[in-house]
C-alpha cells in the first residue's frame, strides 16, 4: 500500500476506514464539499490514514455506468477542494446493494475499491438462505473479486442458520463491522468477541455526516485497544495493508 506513516500517528493507528459516505451529493451521506472536508478532517484527527468512499449503489435506481459518471464528478470535486491541505488518503469504491443475479453484472467489477479486489456488499436485512450465499460465491468468481459484507452487526438479529458462520468461513469473503458496534453498550460485547475470534476483518465508520453518523473509527480503535490490547489492531492493520495495493 503506497502510503507513508505520518509523524504523530502511532503505527497501529494508521488505519483504513473501509466504509464511508464522504463523497459529496452522492447519496444520503455528505451534503456538499464543505461537509466532506470536515468529515475527512475529523477522520484525520482520529488517526485514520486512508478513507474509502463507498457511496450507495442501487441497481434499481441507476446503471453502473450512470453511477460511475456521478461518482467521478463527486470525486473530482472533492479532490479539487483537498488540494494543498493534509487529509487522509482518499480512495473510491461503492456499497453495492445485493440483488438477485448481481454477480452477472460485469460492470460491477468497476465498483471495486480502487487498488484492491474488494467489493463492498450490503446484504438484505432478512435471514440469508443458501441461494443468496451461492450468489455471492458466483459473484466472487465471475467478477473476480473478494466480497466484503458491509456492517455485519446489522444483520445478525435476522439470521437463523446455526451453520451460517461455518458457511461464511468457507467462502473466502471478508466481513466489515461498524465502529459504532464497538461504542454502544448494547453491542460492544458481541462485537469485541467477534473481533477477538477472527470473524471481523475490516472496520468502517459508515459515516454519513458530522453529527448523527459521524466519523468515529478512532474512538472505536481506542475502545478496542482498551479492552483487547494492541494485538487485534495490529492484525487488522496488517490485513488492511495486504488488501490495498
Ligand atoms: Fe453505508
């Protein structure tokens, strides 16, 4: 991964925010360039070294081509405003909403996180069945990607299959959890357990703005370090750098 550790940030804090809505006017995230800059500043202040912009992609609303035109424009706007200032590295991807047959849409290859093989996928908020898992397997082959399941903590309450984790473990996919899961008293214990047992591979703030859903990855890293020590952070750090070229 082509980035140097900046002075002032301990190495284990040079982390990647894998899930954000910082691109201006793309979705229900940042409303304009100014808000995007403030979100990036907040991330930098928390020691985040790389922010991945993952605007929502909904196939029922637009084609991947139309999405890419909008995303390129938003990215250019934001990069223009970032010039001559210090911000985390910015990369683009998408948060693709699952739909039946998504693995057949070859253009989704272009929605992978830049400089990686990762496709962030938002799954349905229902109990997943084997057909859905099969779709993911097919997509991984046909789109030549590694699927990342977005914000895993939000689906857990719907799952009923006692073998789900075993099945997911055999699929070579990655699992992203939200920073917020480590900050709320009601979800923290479970999130820490999942991280400790290797069920969580990537972290993201899923930030949409500066107040309701703000950049909070640094706070989650602090919470993790206080309870589990440095080992899981170092493990995440190593994995993140292997995933991004
Ligand atoms: Fe999101």
